[in-house]
């Protein structure tokens, strides 16, 4: 138990993902900022689900959870900006509205609430947060999540908060590409129009909401038919902004690895099924 943050050590096991419970989101006061991970733990607002890579790819366990793709409104909070009060709780209010319309959704994954924020103890994280310093366990959990976040967006039901600035950010565009694709026997492949309709919810915000769907269509047109190789080329372009410049060098090669891993997982699953059939004969 970490007495400062109220953690149980097993809650930070690698491969154990935190999701904000539906009722917790609906109970939050929109006149205040959404709670960071540590405060969400204290509120008992999180549930933890342990999943292997194979379970992500083959079982689609997250169909009743929204994986949130969005840009942060400020460096210290994704949904609160003291300099732009019109942004304050804009996403929370919309989330609460949408959850009331979708009773089948059990919870959400949103980075600020589901992963410990702050600077690494060694100072290696260039992101600046007002949430203290991550201890060793938090740092390990954060970096594991960062390395495997691709699985959430590739296999989950994704809710995109889309504004004009979303279109030029590395992480949001990386997430959008994955959201518009799925895992299959041929690797990471484009979703069908019906898949997009069923599994990707796009909420236009800010100036984008005045585009009559044009920004939404632009996002889909940019990514839905792109191959992994083509996506890497686009995301490598200098006009795709990223706060930590090393992220592109680290994350983009993992798209190739993900493509290979997906093919391998399906091949191994086919072999297991064939072996099971042979045993019954």
C-alpha cells in the first residue's frame, strides 16, 4: 500500500488496465476538474481489468467501454484550462450526456484518469504536469501503458473528441489511425464502413462543430484506407506536432511490430483450433 496515494500495489500490475466506472463519470461535478488517476483511486472510481495481448486481439473484451481519444486543453489537465474557461469540463459534460444515451457502456479509458500523471523521478519525462513525481512503480506502469496503448485503440470502441487542433497532433492522429483499423489474419487492416459506424464515435467540438461534418470526414478520409507503412510515412511528417520529439522514433517502429504480432497471434490461434479438432477426431 502506498500511503500517499492510497494504492494497493497489485493495482499497478503490468497488463492490468484501469477504467473509470460509468457511475463515477456520471457523478463527477462538472464545475470542478476531472480527477487524476490517484484521486480516482481514492474515490473508488476505477475498475481494473487484466488482459493479455492475445485477449486484446482475439476476444474484444472492451466492446462495452469507450476508449477516449482527445487532445489536452492544457499541459496539466486535458479538460480544464484556467486561461480558457470555455474549455472547462467540455469533455466531461459531453461524456455525461453521451453515457446517458448509451446505457450499454460500462466505463471509459481516459489517460489522465487511468494512468498516473507527473514527471518521472529521474526527470526523463519531458511532459510537465502539476501532479507531482511518479514513483518507480508508477513510472513502470506509465511506460508499459504508453508502449501498449495501441492495443486499446485498435481493439476497443473509441470515442474521439475532435477539434481543429486534433488534426495536427501526433498522438491523436496515431490513435485515429488505429481506431479506424482492426486486427485480422492479414494484420492491421482497415475497418469497413459498418465497423466505423459501430465502433468509432466522433464528437466534433469547438470550431470543428461548425464544419457540418467536414472535419470528421477529413479525419476518416485521411486514415481509414491507409496501410501501416503509409500511416508511418504520414505520421513522420514534420507538420504532425509532438511535444516529446523522441516519441515518433520510439512509437512508429512499433506499428510494424504490431502488424507482425497480430498476424502471428491469429496464426497461432488457428493452429490451436486445428489441433483441438484433430484431438476430437
